[in-house]
């Protein structure tokens, strides 16, 4: 069982999305336990303030360290990164992080039993959180979102579908894009002809070796066209 705790100022963001598809099934099957926590729960002032102005000046607000430290300490039972249990990871979603890949999703799905995800907002999170608490600073791509919540969802979705038993047919996670530095091959379904557009003949002939060869070549062509960087 994998446990994922999300620290956010918008816990309702996750409510609906956890109720669909593979995430819903994985929860129902007891493969994963997901909980979105309101960061304000760990404030101690009357107004439940989680942000403040940046030292040195500049635009916007920064998430304060105290509530995040209190949240991570309670959820991990440890004072800082060096005291976490061996299968615990604390992930800060940040455009300044390492770019998330399928290999990282695989690593997380195999090596961890507890993940805490910290979602930033505004100008970001006080750097002492990254320095002291975070094991992985993760970006989902070279663009800036307004908050870490969509990024946390991307990470959670990618790794839950890799948990053994989460996806019905196991081969559907082993033959996918990025598992072999290739994109997946193009897929077609019925009807064989639609508006004059035909499915490649080879896929209709039932000859498994020919279909496998065609798929390999089509995957290679698609990778060359859309992601030549993967072939280097
Ligand atoms: C507006 S962003 C802060 C951007 C920050 N000032 C910068 O330029 O690096 C607010 C929050 O959204 C999240 N975020 C934005 N872009 C992200 C990305 N590409 N990957 C992961 N999280 C992201 C982070 O949690 C971040 O703290």
C-alpha cells in the first residue's frame, strides 16, 4: 500500500479527480491511500496565514516555512530529511525542480511506501523547505503554473498506474511511450474505414509477426518526427 499526503491550500482541488478511472480503482483496491491536507490546519494565528512578503522586496507573496515544517513533521513523524523512514519521499512541486519523467515515476512507484507532496502557490515556497525537508524537487515541464496542485496530480497519476495491479492488463504499462526510449506506436480501432480514412492494411490481417514489425517501425517514425531527442 502506497500512502500519498498532499499539502495544499486548495484541498478541494483533488476531491473530484480522485474519484475517477485508475485512481479511483486503485484506491478501492487498497493499492493507494490519498489524502489532501489543508495547509492552514498547521497555522497557529487567528487568520490562519500561510504566506508573507518576500525578503529583499519584489512582487507577490511566498508560502511561509512554519506551517509547512509543522505539516511535514507531523505527516512523516520526522524533524528533517535525514530522519525519514527509508521509503519516505517528500516532493516539492516547483518549476525549478528536475523535470519529471517516466523513469522517475517508475522509481517512485517501486521504491516508496509514503510520499508527501508540497504544492506551492504565489511566488513559491520559502527555500528553507527545500533545504531541510525535501528529498525531490520536481517540475512537470518548462513552463510556469499558478500552483503546484495540477503538477501533484500529474505525478500521482503517473505513478499510481505503475503500481502492480492498478491497470487491468499489465502489458498496457510496459509497452507504453518512454519505457524503451521510444514513443508508443499509433493505435486504431473500428471502423476499418471512416470518411475515406483507412486503417493500415497490415493491422487487419491477423499476422502477429508482421503487426509487431509494423508497430516497431511506426513507433520509430513517430519518435523521429515528434521526439528525436529520445533517440540520441
Ligand atoms: C507561480 S509558481 C512560482 C514560480 C516561481 N516564482 C518561479 O519562477 O520559479 C507557483 C507554484 O506553482 C507550482 N509550479 C509552477 N510551475 C510548475 C512546474 N512547471 N512544475 C511543478 N510545479 C510548478 C510550484 O509549486 C510553485 O511554487
